[in-house]
């Protein structure tokens, strides 16, 4: 454990994209982003993805809500993202670190019953013994109501969207609680796939 | 430099997905994969992504060809992938390391004139001083005919598809030539976006 527990938490962030496999993808994305409450995060879209920064619970709340907004239309949609805590130079947007624990999009998220298939990978940066925390977090995921399957480069997850997103959030938080200097986690979450 | 230069190159791989933002996404993906020659790589699809493994030039050749096959239809399509060399335990499929230098899909790739916007991130694993090679590779990208723009967590790239894919391949190869024990590189490559 690090001595960070008594300090202000560090700013976290995610660069994410939504990919609705539909001719209506522009409207689906814009409508979803319109319905999502992003008042607790710093948020900025560019041509490739949307960046959301703030406290860990909020940077999961916002993409999850946007993803579920699209998923509940029944269209096949993928949310792909890179979560990061401790990236050197990540300092702007600290105003959002005062946001309280209220999750702005909890009602929306809890109203959607959605099964997802996902992949995730964890990259603890700057440490020599980085494989141990990865295996620990893959094991921990099994206790979070998520099916886990090993494959190359990433780990396959399967379960209710809430369990998968909560499980991923707990992984990032666990790394932060353990004092990891810089953690990156990539996720690909798929809903309504014809492969399912 | 490591002493790997006189040894057999290590197996590399990518886990990638194509996201055509179209009602016809199933046909677009299946047709693209059908046209791509994958004889020089180990290849396996699961419910979330397709894994391609072999020598570095071939693991770029295959996803690039599949992506351009979809892109040349004019549909907005994104290729998202995680490239990896040196992942502990990555040993199967070594038969493909004897593949020669002929790139099976070069003709297809060179026939498509496609502009792309992209993001990439480089994760040199297991080393303490991991930021220096990242900054070096971002700088090197500028000399490869690719526009480079900094943002949070990833680096934005912009240019002809061939320059972007070749630039990314050179980055992974440079890390390998420098003896990086385990390198991960994530990429998101977007064609025909209405944001462009």
C-alpha cells in the first residue's frame, strides 16, 4: 500500500469511442451524449474519441451511460476505451476532483438490462513485476459476477453490463489503492452482437 | 541494442476489430476478411475481436488490408487494435515465423488511396524509464509523413493510410530492435468520418 490513502485522489481519465453498427450512427451517438449528465467530469471530443477526466467513479459513469443509451435501441454497439491514472503530465481539470460521490447517470444505467461481451487488458506502467497484479485482477474479476476467459493479449469478459463496468472500475481502483504509479486499462465492450 | 539481432525474431500479434458504421456491417466485415490473404499469419476470431499473430510486417499487412477493403466502399469505418510483442507466454504459432518477406496483401493495400485520422499509444512494459521511448517514437512519427498532435493518454495521427500504418509498424519494430522486453501499442484508425 502507498501513503496516498490520506491524500486527495489523483485525477483519472478515459479516452473512449462508441461504434454503433448502423446507418444512423451519428444520431445515435449525439442523442446518447445529449442524454448523459457530464457535469462531474471534464469532457472533450476530438475527431477520433471523447476524453473524460475526473474521479474514478465518474469516468466510468459517463461512458457506461452513453454506451447503454445506444445499446438499449437494440443496435449492435461497441464501446472502446483506454482508462488511465497517473499519466505523467495529467494535471489540468483538477476542479473536477471536488465532485461528490453522487453518480449523475445511475438511474439511466440501472434502468437498462443489457448483456455484454468484452475484452480488457491491464498495463501497470513503470514497474518491473507487472504481471502479478494483472493475474490478481483477472482472478478478482471472477468474484465480481463476470465470466472470464483467457486468450491472447487480453482477457474476455462476459456478463451483465453493470457487473462488467463495475468489475473494471474495481480493477482500476484496486491498482490505485495499491499505489501503482501509472495504470492503463484498455476495454472493448460489445452489446447486441450477432455473434452472441 | 539487445543481442537479439542475430536470433530468430520474436512472434508478434494484434487483437483487432473493424467497426463499419453501417446497417451492412456483417457483410462488409465478412467480405473484407474473405478478400484478405492470411496465409502468412496465425488468425483466430472470437466474439469481440480477431487475433493475428506472426512476423511484424505480416501482422500489419492483414488488418490494414481488411480495413482498407471496408474503407474503399466509402462507409465510415474504424479499426481498433492492440499490438503486442514479447507478451509472457506467447509461444504458440511459431510455425508462422518462417513466413518470408512477401506481403500477401500489398497489391490491395497500394490500390487504395485513403486518408485516415488515428490515435495511438505505446506501452513499453517492465521498464522503469518508459516515457523516453514513447516521446522518441512520437517524434519519429513526424518524419514518416504523418501529422502528429498531442492530447490526453494517446497521440493523434493524421495522414494517408499507408503512412500511418507504416509509421506504426516502424514504431513497433524500433521498440523490438531496441530490445524492449514487452511492448504493447494500441491504435484506433478512422476512415471516412463525417468529422473530417
